[in-house]
């Protein structure tokens, strides 16, 4: 599922990044020092050189955006140390953003941060654009995320110093800060997730979602948050995954995904997370409906956890005759069941021909290593060793990762890590049923 994170192109850049510019004040008009007049008011920049003053005012008063860009670039080239440098760069950054010139916006924002080290508007744009480039599959994604995280942390550090712009209401001022906090935390969180620092990723991405209602609808934030909650596989026992939040935000990600294809894929992922936790798909539609109606989990949100693996194995063993089970159910019971449940299944299938489908991991003329359950197929890990009485002709030996229809007779197994040896191997031409999902669930009977 991580592939979606780095391949989907997410939305219009200007839409979300507009939060960084929502605090943009009108271009600052400088005072010009004039002999015989009183000094300008405190804090107001003063241009002493008439030529410099005229160059700046002539550029800033241009109504045509292209002309304003041209004039300000010329001004910055001629007067690189002007007292109006920060104001000129802020206006340029805004002009380039409105012109949808992403690279020039980034370049100008970098210059602005160099000139004004706590300019949170520029930092918000840099955090956002660099994160989005990385998530969009940019060739320099690693550096993009490094930069996004750097400016995100700088932005969080400087945000308390961000003063309310003139003419801004208190409500709008608080909204600006919340939007920029969301941008900064999202950049940090995605970078931490890529580095597999799941604790830090969860903290930052959850802060991004909680600080800004718009983030709760942003797939580029909600989906990474869903991926951050499960953590390592298998999880570190000292920091167990937050399963309920993992399921909830995966469901939310499926709802806000940008295309029907991604919605379906992520809903399947979310449902699998639910089944692994709950032990079945009953109740899933209710969870999905709640996630659709609410951006945050309700205060009383709960999912009944599944029985323990040995309990599930016993339920499987008593619910379905072994010859009606699929391979994933055999594997689960033989790996997790009591000795009595293992014996019940093994005595029923040992030495009897089984026809199924799998993926080739390695193949020689006398022995194939095959992944038979879908989890092991995904992990590219063999769970079946198929042996042949006669050598397989070279032209019939399948390539690695090929799908294979075959027959074999279970001869022995080891429970952990699971491996079943099947003897008297045969290659089949007719298609066999696809392998079942290896999960602690009640599968529908599948003919073997």
C-alpha cells in the first residue's frame, strides 16, 4: 500500500498551500527620506536613495503580475541589500505562487527565509511544496523530505513569534496559525514515516489532522497517518500499534482518496486491518459509515478484538471439515492451534492429493519453493516445498514470481516458521482457485 503514497499526484498545489499566503499583507510601501521633513514613524522602512525608491515603487505598483515580477526581480538584482528586500521577496513569492510557478515560488521562499529567518509564510510554502513533491514521486524525493522536515521544524519553532497582521481579526489570526501548524506537522510526519520513525510520525501527523479541519479531508495527510499507526510488522512489543486508530484513519483515507481506484484499494486495506483485529468482517460496514460521517473517531469508538490465535484456530478446526478448508486455513491452524487441533487437520490431509495455485519463489528440476497464502505471496516467502519423483523438463521449470497451478501430497510440516512439504508434485494446466488470505478469519470453504 505504500506505493500509493509515493505515486499518486495529490490535488492542486495552490489550494492547500494558500494557507501559508492567507496571512500575506499588501505590499509594503516604503517611506522616502526627504531633507527638511521629520523622520518616518518607528518601524517603517526608509529608502534614502531616490533611485532605489523609484525602482521599488515602480515595480510594486505594477498591476500586471508579469510586469510586477519583472520589476521586482530587476529591483532585487540592482539593490540586493535594500531595506525593502523582505517585502519585495514576499510579494515575489506570492506572485510566483499565483502564477503556478512552483520552482520559482520555492526559490524565492528560500531567499526569503535567508533574509528573514522566522518568516513562517515562506516556511509553510517550503514545507508544503517539498512534501508534496516527494509524495508525488519526485526524483529527488529523499532531499525533498529532508527539506520539508527542516522547514517544518523551523516553522513550528517560529510560529509562536508570528504576530497578527494588521486588519486581521482574532478568529482569522488563530485560523492562520492552525493552518500553518498543520502544514508544518504534516511535513515532519511524512518525513518521519519515510524514516520508519513511527512514534514521531504518529505524533506529528495526528497533530496535523487535529489542528486543521481541512487536513481531515486531505488524503496526502490522512493516508500517511493511517500507515503510521500500525508501525513495524511485527510490532515492537514495547510500543504496540494503535489498532483502533489504524483502522479508523485507513477507513477515512479510503473515503477522501482522490480516485475510485485508490478508494477501493485503501478500503480493502482498511477492511483487512479490521479483520485482523476483530477476527471477521461483521460490523465493518458500520465502521465505514461512521468514518464517512465523522473525521475523528467518536469518544465511544470501540471494536471487539478477535479471539486469541489458538482460539481462532480451534474455531476454524471445528467449524469446517479439513478437506473443505483452503491452504491459508490449514497454515493458520497448523501454526497456531493446540496439538489436538493440529492433529485433526493434519491426519485428514496428510498423503492426499491437493490441487492449488501459488507463486514460485525458487525452482529446480526436482524441487519448487512456493508461496501458497496471499500474505506469503506479498512477502515473497515460501510456505510450501513441492518435490517431484521425476525431474521436471527444463522448458517446464517456471520462472521466479510466476503463478503456478500444481498438485502435491502433504508429507510433513514445521509450524514456526511455517513450511509444508508436499511430495509427488505435478504441474497442472487447468487454472486452480486463487490462494486464500492468510488471516485469523472464518473463510468460506474452498475446494482443494
